[in-house]
């Protein structure tokens, strides 16, 4: 009995209603922090960071390219973990999070590829090369799209979620390949700028605004994921009493205005 009570908090986290009501209180604060950090990071990085000795001002795209690349990888792990929780514990919310993370991750991966292409033109003289890092990132985009497509490929919502979760878990093997590709194979990409085991290779005046932008984009990701998840919860739980009550409250508020 004690063990069962100890896991109550875990299953409460998996409640769509609890998630919707709790995150509703977070959104204003998270939105304000996200906007503040993005504003500071962009102004600092684009307006005040010194030029790169070799690349000039073209290096400034790093303040978008690097954060979205980080999030594309981290977001995939989050999506795969949510899928695994759904497979093991059969929590409805975990599949909702997995489905919500897929389009966000796909958009971030596309943005990483796009900004990388823009950066590659002045740096390498071409927008695209089939080097290991770029190719593995393209595979990541296809994995995100595959997980998203599987949600709609089955008549049964549960079957689509399970298939998507399995693909997400299989695809995790691509994440360390992306990260280590610059070390394992010959590639035009420079080695990683930020490593946990050593100091960054950037000057502090360039590195500090990059850290702000990374924090800003992580906050943005959390905000987007919460909004997507809340929308999907309302779609899936539209026949639930608590969702109908919310709709009635919203309608009543509009009439009083």
C-alpha cells in the first residue's frame, strides 16, 4: 500500500486535466521570461558581440543556429522518453507530449539545416554539402516527420501512438551519431564549440550572449511544447466533463464582456 501511495505523484503527472490546469498558471511567466531572454540575447549577440576574426559578421548566425540545433537533439530525446513512458506505463499524457514534440522538433531541425546552409555559403562557398553532420541532421528531420506521420497512419489512435513511440526509440541511435560525426568522420564542420569536459573555444564576449540565446530557446521550446500539448489535450478530451465545463466558462466570460 505504501508503495502504491508513493507512485501517486507520478500518475498525477500523467493526468491530462492536471497538466492543463497546472500549466495554465505557468504560461504568463514562461512567456515573459522567454521574451526577455530572446530580446537580451539577440541584441547582445547581433549588436554588441565582436566580429569574428575570420568570418566577420556572418558568424552571428551562430546565435540562432547553435541553440536550435541543440534543441533539435534534446527535443528528440524528450519525444523518445515520452514515447517510452507511454509504452511502459500507458499514460495518455505521454503520447500527447510525444505527438506535440514531433512538429516542434521537425521545425527546429529544418531551421538548423536552413541557418546552417546560410552560414555555409560565406564559410564554405556552398549552401549544402553531404558531410556527416548535415546528412545525419537530415535523417533526424525525416525521423521527426516519420513519428508525426505515424500518428495519422492508423485508424486507431493508440496504434499510431505505439508505432510512433517505437520509431522514436529506434531513432535515438542517430543522436550520438550527429554529436560525434565531426570527430568520427572527415567533415567540413568545425569541432564542437561547447563541451562539458573542456572550456569553450569562443571568446567570452561571444560566448556569453550565446548562452543567453540557448537558455532563451530552451524556454521557447518549453512554451511551445506546453501550448501544443494543451491544444492536443483539448482535442482528445473534448467529450470529457471538465473540458465541457471549461468551454461553458469561456462562453460565459465572453457574454459578460
